[in-house]
């Protein structure tokens, strides 16, 4: 069952409507004045952006467990090439020691944690130029994982530190190699 309300009909003449309605005065027309709106400051963008090339040291802290396999100290040349519109970077490195060198391309995910500062982590591969010769990342080609931090210390200079772990990195041994990178880079 449906119910509906039907109002009673009332008859009103036009004269009654005119006399019962108050007369409103027309509002004065004004021209809007321009007033600048104060901009609120936007949040500062977190993270280090852009690309850099850096130099530093790379001490290896492990050996393959054999007397002829030793931890080694090297220098490194490292770059960061940010992939636009992503939080990914390509990070090629050359780790140079007195016996050999490692060429280490990696891809990392960059996590902004503060203004001009990132944590990063990823993986890649270590290519030893003279297999069997000691480097900070072992003495044979090996897959690696890497993690580190980078921060801008001036308009065009940043500092970086990373840890690299190479798996099955020694000939005649299944030992891992651990190396550290510490250096400064030029932002471009």
C-alpha cells in the first residue's frame, strides 16, 4: 500500500502575492578586485636525484678460505645513472686492485629517506678481468647483491657507501666475497 501527501488547493490572486512579498532592493554591482593568493610552500622532495660519477676505496673483507686466496684492497670508479620516472638506477662500477679488476654492472631500487638522501639495493654481476687473481669481490665471475646509502653534501658533490656480496666468488671454493665501497661523487 502506498501513501502520498496531496496538499489542499489554495487560491491566491496576483494582487495578494504582490502585497505579501517584501520588495528587495537590488544589490549594487561591484567589480571584483584582483588579490594575489599566497602560495603555500610545497613539501620538499625527498631523495637524491640525478646522475653522478664517483671515486673511492673498496676493501674486500673475505678470502676464499685457501692460503692463496686473500682479501684485497682496491679503488673504485662508480657511476649512478637514474632511469627517468622510476626509482631505479643503473650503477656500473670498476673495482681496481693490484692484481686484477672487477667490472660490476648493477641495477638498484632507490628509496628516498630524507632530503637529498637515498637507500638503495639491487643486484648484478661481477666480471673479474683476470680470473684467478684476487680482487675485493673474489677471483672469478659471480652474481652479486648490493645495498647502500648516498647523500648530497653540496650542490655538486655527494658521498656514497655500499656493501657488495658476491656468491660463489672464489675459484676452487664456494665461498662468498664481501666488499665495501666508500667514496665521493660529482653530480651532473
